[in-house]
C-alpha cells in the first residue's frame, strides 16, 4: 500500500521529517491527488497525512496493562462462562451416566492443564501475541499460518463469541418465559446486544476491559460457590436424588462407550474449559510474561477444575439425570429447586458470568486478527491501533461483524461441536511445533519448560477429538468446514504470496485511518 508505506518510511527518518515541514503541502498533497481526485477531499487527505506522521512519531504500541491478577482473571474468567451453565446436560447426555460425566469433566481439566502448560513454554520461548497463528508462522512458515489465521478469525473466535452470547440471551430471557422456551428471535436479538456492548468496551479502553474481567471473575466464583453450598446442603439431607445418582450400582449405569459419544462428551466438556490459552493471545500486553504466564495458568485452571467438579456434583444432588438432560438452562432449574422463588437469581448470575467470558474471548480474539494483519496475512487496516486509546479497534470491529453474522443461523450445540472440531485441529499442529523445537532446537533459551510427555498426551487427545466423531458418525457439516478452511488458498496465492494489492483497498485504508483515528502499531517485545 503506497500511501501507508510512504508515511511509514518518512516517519522513521528524522532528516526527512524536518524537511517535511517545508514541502508537506506541495509533495504529499500532490501525491494524494491520485487517491481521490475530487477537490472536496483534498484538504481532508492532507490533514490525515499530517496526522499520520504525528501518530508515527508517537511509536504506537500496546501497553502492558495485564498483571498476575488480570492474567488469572482472563484465563479463569473466560473459562467460567456459558459452558458450566449449559454444557452439563450435553456432557451427561453423551456420557450416559453421572459417574462417567464427572470423569469427563475431570479429564477435560487435566487435558486443559497439560495443554496450557505446553502453551506456556511456547509463550515464553516466542513472546509474541497471536497464539496459534504466531507459533505456526514462526515454526512452519507463512502458508500453514494463513490457514490458522482464517480458521481462528472466521470460525473459532466468532463461533465461540456467538455461543457465549446465545447463552447470555437464554439465561437473561429465561425468567420472562417461565415454563416455555423464549422465542429464537428474542434470543438472537439479546445475544447481538451483548456482543455489541462487549465490543464497545474493548474498543474504548484496555484497562476497563481488564477491570471488568476481574470484577466478573469474583462474581462468577461467588455464584459457583453458592451452587456448591446448595449441593452440600442437599447431601446432608440425604434426598432420594442423591441416593439414586450416587449409589454404587447407578453411578456408571448407562455409560456410552462409542468413539462418537465419548468425543462429543469431551467436546462439550472442553468447551467449558476454553480459555486456557487466552494469555498467549495477548502476551505482549502481559507484565513480566516469563513469570506471570505460568503462575496465572496454574492458579486459574486449578481453581476452575475444582469448581467445575463440585458444581456438577451439586447439580446431580438436586436433579435426576433425566431432569438435567431435559433442562435448557441447568443453573435455572437448579435455582428453582433449591432457591424456590429466588431461583431467578441464578438466571441473572449465569448471564453475567457468560458476559465476563464473552469479554475475555473478545479481548483475545481481536488480537489474533490484529497480529495476523501485522504479519501481512490480513488487510493492513486491521493491524492498526487507536492513537489515543491504544486498542486494536479495527480488528475488534471486524471480529464483531463476523460474530454477528455467525450468530444469525447458529444454535448452541452445533456451534460448540464445530468450534471444537476446528480448534483442536490447530491445537495439535501448534503442539507438534513445540515437539519440533524441543527435539531440533534444544539450545533455544526457555524460561519455562514442560516434560515432553505433556504435549504428546495433548496431541493424542486432540487427534482423537478431531477424528473420532468423523469416523464414528460422519456429518456433511465437517466437510463444509474443512473445505471452507482450505479454500483460503484462493486468497493466499495472489494476495499473500504475490502481495497483490487492489487500488480500492488502498483508498479504503486511507479513509478508515482517518475515520477511526488509527495508525500502524509496533511490536511490544
């Protein structure tokens, strides 16, 4: 892009910047006449050129605003969201028995911990934001990294945000439709509003987004603690439900053993743990990443795993498996049984919990798009940050638009299944890159190391999660998702490999720079 590159080169030469004051009106204004020929736009374009040079001299960078507490909040606050309030019925339905469902929840926590610790080594070895995209780019090169970029930007992050927004809407509208399901149109509208609110918060201020994440984490922990206490009370009362669900003969009665059902159960369980990777997407904004990244991972995932197991036990002390599976909102059903007329509180608490998770997902999802654009795999405008707020506002706006589009046709269960299918495919590729670095590049400085067996176990789990449902119960939707991902080669060859840049894209970038007040951002290493 001629204009951006011209401004970039000018801004990094002090001598040229001095001369710029003398010829800015003649040279730059004359150059910009080719962009938009109408005289009406010429003063406007001259102003944006001058502003752009001023922005460049400020060395726009993302600030390191996330400390240890913020890091724990972004991991556990994203994990504790819609999943624990909506996935238990699906996990139990696929697992077939209370005992096997609890086993799925425990193993999902172990897989999430092993995967997060493996990502921690990658994050301290390659301390750049972007998660899977940047790791695949540095280890395997541009071509496979591009497929990771379009997968996470177009599928994984938007689908994840849409699923969380749907759960927010379902819980927020549940008290108004007692005894029946809320209309889908109402659910979709409320979900869209939730996405827009979170997008505005993240565009406006990074520190505000971090504070919201911490506050909502406290609220989530208190909510889950309330559910755990309710379960303890039910156990002490020795109700018929407790005896039925936790009797030795009934604990594993009805367990499903097919690859498809086990894989789908893990999909739903691991969906509730999604967020274990969050800090790797924003590591350039994390204070002392070599120290805070491993600490935040261990604290957050240990906390979440313990709470999830206790909450599921609490659900099973109050509801029979049939009641739990048939419930559209498990926490609301639990609240109605335990809290009586105050059961609506659980609807509000679950909606707020999912809102905090949505905030964390948006915070990290926008950074994937931002970093991909910074590395030349997305349009240049998406690699820019607001010159005053220092937020990647173009990337966040783009993520918002895609999430709203995904929201239109989707439902919660299908969104989770396809999200997990695509995500774990690239998790496996990323962790295979860690194995490659451990074997071929052992001399690289590593502030944090994990035993090689951990990424191997996670890769095995990821391969199973990707292949088991396809082999045991193939669906055409998996083929559609795969074709969509690999169709990206049509874009990669001309625009990434040969670096073709249509003229209209240059004009659009100039206009959006002025409109959004953004400038190219440098790496914060």
